[in-house]
């Protein structure tokens, strides 16, 4: 069959693959996603794209909707990281809302079309980007381990192409919601340096530091020989923490809240009347150093060597929950005023790609490359205690080490073939890919997970001598029994065909077959059609199926955290172990965990493109995405009366001892069939104003609705207190993302001046509570305004200033009922995490730059 491809007898292969159901709509092989220029002024339909198409075409001619954002667009957001810049520009992209868990403050994820972050594929220069090593614990991102976009230096980016269509048949796993292709700069001369300052305009209480920070960016292009280039980037970013946490209330839910034990006479400690701002919540204190290069060298007139890489080192410090002096997780002689633990994360993240491409291999254009990416994450905690070690416990702990590495090798071919069936040639692309993934969970230090046996003496906190909690307080740790190294391999073959049937009709078919060593085969295909009705109106549509392979992180990540539960009958404190377990963990298996299956999808899209004027384009695309066997974690607790059956199952299986303690497990499961329906609109118009310059207008809108069509039942009867999908999780799928997000922007350019005004509207969002609708959090619709103003002097010095959400709009605070149900001690304010635009309020920045 390979010989039939090489000697041009393509038709036999085409019909064989069609009979096997392997064909669907044509999109590019990753090999040709590397060097396409984009407009520096306006990401319009005239911009040339490479994502989702076999070769470079104008966006208005593509078979699927594509949004394009240039480096200038990214810079005008004022953001210092790539994820936030994309979210500020594209209404289909959103920072994942909901309480993110403490690790989630370090690295928030980006959702496309309101689907899981794992269901968006990220490419760099058309090559698959590796995912992060961590797993998020909380909110709508729970159980996700997507690509960490912030590890890609924004100064190295030439432009970004976002394909809003199912693309598993073209690119493989993860491309259910779409594809984000990040194209690196390839200039062979010139460069620039920028120095910036940024901060939020408002803060709550005396803690935190307004997120004050800055960035230093450098980029330089070099010419190599005839037609070669080397483009270098260095980026240094640092920020202090923000804080939107209110003070600890005097009462909560009708009960008094004491920070200190009562005095011997039964009166409150006088310190209760002092400072009650004890919590920090918000963006973390962080530092990041990043470098990148993009290289291409012609080896002869038809063959080029290329290579590119990124490396980032990041340290982050995130405040955990405040433990007051009288906390059951404190030893008062150690922390007489309580303590605020600080989670620490150190990441080393890199990707290295090298390859060779040529123009003529028996008539084929070809590309062969090797790509390796890796994320090493070391997680710790400071200013805390392992109570079971007593007053001599350390205060700083290493909790776990996580490593995720991915090696990919691929060979891609493409050519035009005259079949004699149509006037235009058949465009053929094919390729093979091998991928090796390695994931390692390393144990923390002994003191982080040890049980030292210390007994808390009887006191106002402990009515009788009580065994102290093992493990470092504040964040889960990994013990040696939970550590492990895991790997898998997969091989893939894809075939893409596109045919211009007539001058107005283009048909695309493509298919992909992947074989995984751990769960077997995954077959995906796509068919798409474009009909140019008139020179200014085109209709397009596609149908495809896709898949997201469960990540090794979802399959094997493990850690344990502890807390006390109060027995209502005796008022006795009981230790509760909560295990984030792999699907192979004996406890998780006893409670119904099974090997994860891939999420699969059916994607349908139909839309039109209007280009009635030379400077105007508009596209509107409707979509429906069904995701089957969506992976959602389930938490099963043996605590309390409702958990008696869970605890009995664990005891009967011999998994945990019957020692009076409670044990619970969180594990991933294929939980539900979810449907996403929506519309994506984008329009661009350039207004020339003569001597007054020009204005580039942009309108972008995403309308979406999510439904749960079916919930997969549990494999084991765990009792009435355990649901296959909890109400809060249903809300995270159906209600936490805005139904409608609108972006209106205008950029006026004249001589050295550039001014951008961006107006965004978010519709209502909700965070549902497991306690019932009365405890739900609602964030009402909001309008936000961003402004960027810059001037470039004749000597190429550029000054910029601006702000996002300049009128400091914040989400609603919690209702008294919802506030009373919170375990985090803060009020006045206590903003809702249902906000799609964050909780920090207005963000402002200034920059000075020089280009040459």
C-alpha cells in the first residue's frame, strides 16, 4: 500500500480506506504548521492560516472556522502570560471557573467552548505539545491535566490559530473541542526588547500585594546563510500575590467563630477583637524565566533542517486555608496565633523538536521530525506542621514530585495527484506517528506523610487526649506506597484527501487510526464540504467523530490528605483519610473503579462566510458536540452515617483497617454523555480614515449550552449518600460557563499611535451546591471594558499603557445562606467563584519597548 502511494496509484488506497470508514475532512498534517505569516494589524479573513487545512489558505477559504490572533493582538491585552491573553481575545476560550483547588491557583486552565481543558489539543508550529504533570483537584477543572500554556513565552509567538472544530482525525487525541496552534516567530533580522509593570488596582484587607509585578522580554532574529534563520526569545516575569479574601467573621451560619480558645473564665480571648484578616486568596506570587528558539537551515535547494524549543522555570507560592490558633490542625505552642500554610510549586518545563522537510521524494513533499516535551513539578508546603510529629515537627515539607514526558516521532507526506476525474488535482496527505508517554509520581519526604504518634493533650480544643493528625497540614502528600512510574505507547496512521469537485464545491475527507498499548484502538474520521454560492457567500459544514485518550495523570496520580470528623453521638474527633487514588488502587477498585475508556465524540458543524466588501468579513458557525464517557472524578467518603456502607465495603475487602478511622477515595470514572451546542460568530471590518488613520473593528461572540444526556451508573452500590454525578458536578458542566460571551473591539491606528478599546459581556453563571438550590451562587451578567494606548516614536521607542476591567467590576458576593455553608473563614467580601472573568477586579499595566 505504501508503494501505491509512492507510484501514484492513489485511487486504490482511497477506496480501500473509505470502505474501512477511515476517511473524513482534510486538515493539515502537523508538518506544515510552521511558517505562515499573519497580518500585524488585523486578524481578518485575508490572513493566511495553516491549521485545519492541508496547505496555507486564507481564513475566509477554510473548511472550518478559524480565529487568528497576532503577536500585536496578544500584546495589546497587557497580559504577561499566553493563556490570559487568549482568553481576553476569544470569547470561545475561558479561564476555567469554580474554586480551582490550591494547586489550581498556580496554573489555571483554559476551556474551549465550555468543554474540559483536556479536550482541546495544543500544537506548537503544528507539533503536539506535552501536557502538564499535575492534576487539578477542584472546580470545573477537577481531574484535568491539560497543556500549561503559560510555559510558552508569549514574546516568542508570531500568531495563534484556533481551529473551532473537531479535529481528532487530523491530529489525534484531545482535539474534541478544537485545536490551538501556536506559531513561533521566524524573523531572520531585527528584534525588540520590552520592560513592563503591572498590578491590580484594588485589594481586600492588608494581606497580598495587588499582584504587583513586571516583565522583561527580548526577541532577536538572525539570518543564517541563504534562506536560513535563527529567532531567539528570552522572557522574565514576576508577580506578587493578589487578595480578594475578606476577614474572618464573628459568626458563621449562626454559630460563633473563634480564632483563639476561650479563656479559663469562659470569656473570649482579647485578641478576637484585633485583626481578623487572616486569609489570602487570589493569584499567586510567582516567578518565571523562559527562553525559546526557532531555527531553520536550508541543506540544499530542496531540503531544510528545522528545530525549535522552549524552556521555562517557574516557582509559585499559594496561600492555603488559614488555620486559627484553636484549630484541630494546630499545636498552640508552635503557632500561638494560628498559621497560613503556603503551597509551593517548582516547575521545569521544556519542549524540543527537530526535523527535516523536503520538496521532492518521488514527487512527494515530505517531513520527518522528532519531538520531546517534559514537565517536572516539585510540590511542597511551607509554614505548616505535621501534628503527629508534635512540637518538634518541621515547618517546610516536600510533598511529591510529578513528571510527565512525551516523545513523538512522525513522518508526513503530501502531493497533488491528477486523477482525470476532475479538473482540479486531488490533494493527498498521509503520515505515520509514534508516541511514547511516561508519567511518574514520586513520594514526598518522610515527614510529609509520616504518623509520628503524637497525642494531643486534653484541652478546650480536644475534650480528651486525641491522636494527632498525620501528614503535613494544608495539602495532600504522596507516600511511597502511592508512588510509581508508568508508561504507554501508541502508533497512528492518517490519510487526508481534499478535492475541488467544481469551481465552487470542495470536499474533504480524512481518517486516522491509533493503537494504544493500554486501552486499544481508536478510529476517527471526518467529512467536510464547502460551497462557494457567490463570490461573497460561502457555505461550509463538517461531521466527524473524535476521542480523548485518558491521560496517564488521570489513571495514576495519587495523594492523601487528612482532617478530623466529629461523631455527633459522642462529640469525638475521628481522623478521616481522603485518598486521591488511581483507578488501579485497591480501595478505588473495591468502590467500583475500573480502567478508564477514552472519551469519544460526535461533532457536527454548519455555517457560512460573508465577504461582501474588500475590507469586511463575517462568519457564523453552529455546532453540536456529543462527548460520550466523559471522565469526571467521583469522591466517595466513609465518614458519618451516610458513609457507613462505603466503609463497610472497604473493611470487607481488607483494603483499610477497622481502626475507628474514616477513609474516603476520589477516583476518575467515565461518568456521562454530555452535549454542547452553540454558535461562533466573528466579523472584521477595516475603516480607512485618510489622514486620520484607520480603525480595525472586530466582533466575536460565542453562544453555548451544555446538557447531560445520560449519567453512567455506578458499578457498586455505595449507599444512598453517594451519587453517580453530584449536583455540584452537574452545575460545573451545565451552568458555570456563560451561555453568551461577546467581544467588541476597535483599534485605531495613525502614524505612531495605536489605541484599542475592547468591551466584553458575560451572561449569567452559576455555581451549584450539593446542599440544594437555596445554596447556589449566581453571578449576574456583566459588561467589562479594556483599554490599550501606545505610541511609537521615530527612534522606535514605544510607550504603552492600559488596563483590563478598568471600572473594577467584580462578581456578586455569596448570599448569607451560601456564606454560612462555607468552610473557608472569610466574609465581607466573599466573591463567587462562578465568575468567568475572575475575582481580582481592575488590572493595569505600562510598558516601554525598543525595536530595531
